[in-house]
C-alpha cells in the first residue's frame, strides 16, 4: 500500500491508497449498476455481497460455462 502524506492543521496524517497493482476500475451504466445491486442480494440471500464480489462470481460462472474457450495470456 502507498501512503500519501498531507498536512491538516500542522498535523501529519496519512491516506491509505488502493494498491493499483491488485485492482482495476470499470465504468458501468446506471442500469447495470442497479442490476448488480439486485443480483447481489439474490445470489446469497442470507449474505449481502459487495458489488465487486458479485461481479467476480458472475464472471467466474461465465468463464466455467465457456469451458476452456477463454484463453489465459
């Protein structure tokens, strides 16, 4: 993790930044974002998944269904 120092009223504080080597960002339409919110409550009803967990589950399921057609780099 990277720490970015900045000064607030003569006091040093640190902001923890996301590790950009582990995560990527995507832009979604509002309709897709809302659909993810609905899906994440249905996938595991007793547990509310995060949006990123929901997307990971959906992508992994689709990759399994493609049964080897997705090639690794």
